[in-house]
């Protein structure tokens, strides 16, 4: 049902939600608009599947502008019925909310990357617990936001299936308690939230999830399952390995000077395999790192008032002298002259050298 080709990607519908949330949180689009899958012809095509790394990158940038708890709330608020396509209706059209969420778990690949994320359902007497498990390489804030949003999304769809708001008897989040809980209380409709739990989950009364859904139609679930399978069969996963590498490299660069082993771990491959794949694509680790630094430094020179010393420190150079040597090599000019000139292609003296 789920081919290996879908792993490492998410639906364009989920990516659109991430982009909308980023916009609402005031995240500057220049940080993510160039990423693979965000061209209009891909983002607005429901057959396209976006690299999961693109969505993670958008979330990373968003959590620099707002707490992870606010990002999870904004994502849930944008997730109206139908926003995630057939997956939404698998849950809301089943005979009971429980049968619907079971279908949602079985066909989670129509929305998410099932190589890293899964939805689990556990029955225990009078209670049913729904868990979201994430095993991907993500920053702490992004992992918290995704897990909290997933629970809010499941609750919203179950409530839509029941045609009334279903409030969990207990919510557990595998995260430290944020400074403010207001957004999470609004998201789940309860203050019964435990933090630092071993697993992110929410527990409902079994009687709530096993009650007949008011608008269930006999046979519709089978039709929707076939549609979900067809959706996966016709999907177009966007898998340009070099672009995925560059997304991972840029993401690592935000937090520290990236190392080959750090980026390899983000891409779940060995450092040796990473070097071999770069060679296959006609490039090297050092070339890619220098290109990223050049882009980053040019942006800082043009769009900030940081001193040359500060820019050198942010870019992984030992000192301002090393930075000046790099700018001279790239553009045949000095950082000060490049800053005055504006865009490096705006004058002959500020064009990158061909090396």
C-alpha cells in the first residue's frame, strides 16, 4: 500500500498548511521560498509530494519567530476539514470515530512521512489512547510542534466525525512544559496535560469513540480507502537528492558550523555514503559548504548592519581576516565594497570568480 518512494516526503496539502502557518507567524519567506516543492506548480498540485526536509525547514524557521506551542495551535487552526484531502474524510465518514481513526492510521502515508511518523491506537477497557510517534531527526522545538499539532489534528477530526467536540480525559506530551500553557489548553480543550511523558498521546473515553458517527454512510469507507490507495499510486514524490542535501546543510548551518557527520545523521546515511553521493552529483562537501557560506555572508552584508567580525563569527571563520580572504576569492573585492555595491552581480567588480 505504501511504496518506499513515498518515504521522505509529505503531501503538498500538508506543506501548504506549513507555509500558511509560517506566513501567519511572520516568518520571512526568503528563508524557505526556494526550497524543493514550494514552486507554485508543485505546491498547488495535489499529486506532488514535498520532501519532508522542506516542511521541517519551514517549521524550524517558524519556531524562531514563535514558541513551538503557538506553531502547533496555528497549524491546527488552519486544518479545516478537507484541507488534507481524502485522509480527512476517511476519519469523518466511517461508521464510528474509532473506525475512522483506524483508517487514518492505515493511510497516514497520504499525508505524512511514514518513514518517521506513525499513528498508534491502543484500547484499554473504558479508554482508548491515540499516540503520535516520531523518530525523525528534527530540532527539539520542531519535534514538539509536530507532535502537539498531530494530537490536535486527530482530536479535531474525531470531533468532526462525532459532530461534537470530544475532549480527551488526558493528554501526554513528550516535551518539557512551555513557559505558557494557554495555547495548548485552547488546542485540546483541557488542562489535563502532562509533560515530559515517554510518549505523546491523548486518551478518550471508549464510549465516545465507539458511538455511531451521525453522518456515516454504508460503503463509503471502502470507496475512500480505494481512493486513498489511488492517491498514493498516482503521487509524484519530489526526490532530488542534491536539493535534499542542501536543505539539510542549510538547516544544520542555522545552529552551528555544520559538520559532515551532522548532516549525514540528519539524512540518515553514513558520512562515507554522503561523500560518495556528492561525488556522484559532481560536487564535494567543501564546495557545498563554501557555496552556503558565500550565500549566507552575502545576505548578512546586504541585509544587516553586523560588523565584519560578527559576520565572520556567525559564518564559521576564525576571524575577520579569513572572511576578507574568502570574499576576495569569491568576488574579487572586499566585504566593505561588497556591502556598498549591493547585489554582487550588480557591478563587474563584484562578480564571483569562476573557481
